[in-house]
């Protein structure tokens, strides 16, 4: 194996001597790509969940559409029900004394959301528009204001308005309003198709996950710590980016959960190890099976990227070459082809999942 030594890290050059009149001596540290001893990776036994979309699934999906397109209607009269949006005034007292933060006007609250102290929202149910009432609740023992924790409080509450979701009937009119279809039947058929596609995609993902995991479990590798650290770096920056998309800074988030950056890195370590092991295993299988990215593969992939970014393919190519991204693209193609190879070679047993409910819940969420 002399020739198969591949550096995975840029050499870090340390200047060892800096004495006047003596030549520089550089010491390059290169982390060597680990040797991977492959175990069995063909004919891996995996299970594929077979999910058939039922009428109930379709109905559930349509109901969720109905909910999503519901109109809020202000009631002139009537009683508060669960899930209503109410506008209330309130003032709270402990031992007959008002306390800080216990008073508000025109506060909007969805009844049943659990945003208020336990017991508060439940006692609004049945109140009329314009009604005033006293509600007694006990602050939780772990309430953030220590002075109030475990205390009993009385709130004077006035209901000023009630708004309630009004669902449009499921009919052709509804289908026309919310989709490109003219009839409810067409909307249903489309929903069924989408849910089925989503269920199939997820089943496929389960199979892919299993073949990668099993092939990796059968391989023997001594993973250099630097590779795991680098994967953790990558996961940290990705996590930080996700937080920024939600308007959060990593340091604020860490303060909020009471952890150091090092502790968060440790939480990523196990997953990072799995990812590195999987990638090294897939690379080794690709070499062994001579799986490569052809010109045609690269063109197809560039075309996909260009369409996704609504750019000209030549633009994308130039951009990728400029940022040395073409190698990454090829690497991704090889990885993808290797996973497909493992799936083709696997011995796949179809199973009907036990909890059909959870499956279709997830498929619904994904199809939306």
C-alpha cells in the first residue's frame, strides 16, 4: 500500500528552526486516509416498509387542508369553546394584593394552547362575550418567578371578544378555491397520489439508511480523530446557520440551554463518527467496485442544479470550477451511485409497518 496513501488534511507546516543563518526546516503533518477493510456489503438483508395509502389517510389530509384554509369569524354572542381565539382583560391577585406582570388588557389567547398557567384557560370555557368572572389558579411549583411559585392566585377576567374557525364544506367549490382542480374528486385523487409518492419515498429512505448502516457495521476502520473533529466542525457550522435562519446566534442559544460550545460538540460526536464511518465505507466500496462519475453523470447533475437555481448550465459550471466545487459534485455522484448499487444488491424483504398511524401522520406532514 505505499501508493494508496491519500492525504485527507492539508499539510500543516510548522517552522521548526528559525535561527539566523540556518535553513528553514519544514515538518509537514499529513493525516493519512485510513485503511478500510470491507466486510460483507452485497446481499445485505434489509426490511422495506410497505405503506398503502387508505381512504382514511386521504380524508385526514383533506381535513388538514380544510383546517388550514379555515376563516376566523367573530361571534356577536355565544360561549367560549376550546380552540377559540379570545380577547381578554385580566388582573391577578395573590392574598388580595396585585402582583407585577399580573395585569393585561386586550390580550389575545387561543383557548387550550397552554400558554397560561394550568387551569386558567380551562376556566374560560363557557364564558359569554362581555362576561366578567373570577378564576382561581395555583402557580406551578417550578414557576420562573420564585415569589409566585406554588402560590394560589385569583384573576378577575373579562371576555371582550370571541373568534372561531369556520371550516368551508368539503365540496367542488372548496377544491376550486384552494387548488388548480375543479372537483373534489380530482383533489382527492391528487392527494392520494401525493401521499403515496411520499410514503414510497420514505420507504426508499429507510432501505438506503439500512444498507449504508449495515455495510459500515461490517467494515473495519481506525478512524483518525481529525476526521471526526472536522465532521463536527461541519455540523456545528450547519447548526449555527440553521439558528441564524431563525434569527438566533449560536452563543445566545448556548446561554439559553446552559451549555458550552464544547458540550454541544460532544453531543454531535457519536453522529459524526457514524457519518465519517459511512462515508469511508462507501468510498472503499466505490473503489472496490470501480464506481465512477461519468461525464454524462456530471452533466445531468449540473443540469439539475441549474434548473433548481434557475440559472444557465454554463454559469453553474463556471461557478463550480471557480470555487473548486466540481470535485465535491463528482464525489456526491459516486456516493449516490454506490448507495444505489448497495440497494440493488441487497436482499429486501417487504414488511407492513405495525403503526400505520404514525407513518401516515408523517407522510401527511411531508406532503403538505
